[in-house]
C-alpha cells in the first residue's frame, strides 16, 4: 500500500542568499524532489513556493495595502507559487531548475500564509508537510511566529535554517514538535552544497520513518 505524502517546499530567494547560495538551494530542492521519484512505496504530491519580500518601502505598502490588486500584490510581496500540488515530479524538477533568483527581503510570514492557502488544494485526510528553506531573519519575527502556529494546526512544519544569521533559537520554537526531527540547520551555503545528499536523506527519513532500503540514495 502506497504512503501518500503532500509537501509544500518554500525556497528563500532573498537578496542575502547570494547567487551561490541560491544555486545551492536549487540543487537541494531538486534532490529533495528527486528522492520521491521512481518509487512505488510513496505517492507524493509537491507544491513549490519561492519567496523573498518587498525591495522598497513603496512596494512594502503595496504588499499590505487592502486596495492592492492580486497581481500587484504578488509582484510587490515577491511571493511566487511556482507549482500548485502535482504528482508530476519530473515537471516540478524542471520548474525548479528554471527558477531565477528574485532577491528582495525575507517575508517569511507571507510565504507561510501562502503555503497555508495552498494546503486547501491538498488531498483530504492527509497531514501534509511544509518545508522552509531560509538563510536569515524574517522581516517580522512576530508575524512569522503567528503564521507558524497557524500552519502547524494543519501541517507538519519543517525548517532548513542556513547560516548563522538564521534565528535558530526561534526556528526551534516555530517548527513542529519535536524540533530535533523537524529542524535541519546548516552553517553555510558551502555546507549546504557539500552535505546536500545527507540533508535530504535526514529530512525524508524524518518524514517517512520506514522507507525501503536504498529508496532515497
């Protein structure tokens, strides 16, 4: 019997990531999706969201103003739903590979709210996963905490904090309990690149406690 897994992947595209950091995130994301391909044991659906944040105070106001249109808000907030839930994982990988680094701020709270809306498109009866890659402090810790608390009522929230700028102490509180099973810290983007396979293996072992031997090699 297949294990059904719905996962939303949030990729940090903020300016502080840098091009090398962005490339490392993309490589990790592709590897993560690849791990679910070609197995009969897991029936996986994926959704991908790239987030950064407003680049100026003018776009910040547009992002949060009530009268801003949907398209203007998407552009101002710099939150992009690349893929809604799909089981075409090969297409997900292609879309991830084609992504461009958006730069901007780190509007993590808005990204989580977008993920929460995406959860409504998932399969009924599942407890989905939301995986957040982040390299630094969110624009609002308070809003991120509240968004995390809200999303944890409907999904398992996992974090991959990268660099010492990421607020690890807070992230441990924002993640689903036990944080040891849902937080996968990395000191640098160089480490993210070097340890990519091991990180993905640990993430999926946590999400799928009893995978077939060699399934995620």
